[in-house]
């Protein structure tokens, strides 16, 4: 196992921690509406970023290229729909995580 990226991971954590910790130190009822909307969209944004990492172009031996999205994008769409419908970020994130876990278990990935 390589440890040459541990420093980068620590730097990224130090830079992003204030944004992730903001709701813990400042309850959303006291934040301006613009910040409240931003904080509510952090979870779906992270899901989309994780799903983007699984988006790929693949080529076969015959030279045909295919575009692969994966089950993660279905999970992101499910999360967005549930968040818009129910107004609850937690339900959307949990449903997306369960969908991906079940999908990967079924597909054997």
C-alpha cells in the first residue's frame, strides 16, 4: 500500500472541514437563507461527485467505445427526487446509499 497521498488527504480535510462543520457550530435556523440552501445541497453535491468518479468511457477489443454511468447515477437521481419531494436530505442520502449497496451486492461488484 502506498502512503504518498496521505499528506494531500490531510490537506484536503483541513481545507474542507470548516464547510462541513459549519452546521455543527451555527444551527441552520440562525443562518441566512442563502447559506441554509447551500448547506442543504452539500450532501447531494457530494453524492454527484462520487458518482462522477464512476463515469467512464470504455473500449472493447474491436475498437468500439461505450459510455458507462453505473448505478451511482441512478442513486443520485433517486436522492434528488426524494429530497425535492419530501424536503428531507437525510432520507434522500440514505435511500441513495441503500440503492448502491444493494445494487453492488446483486451485481457482485
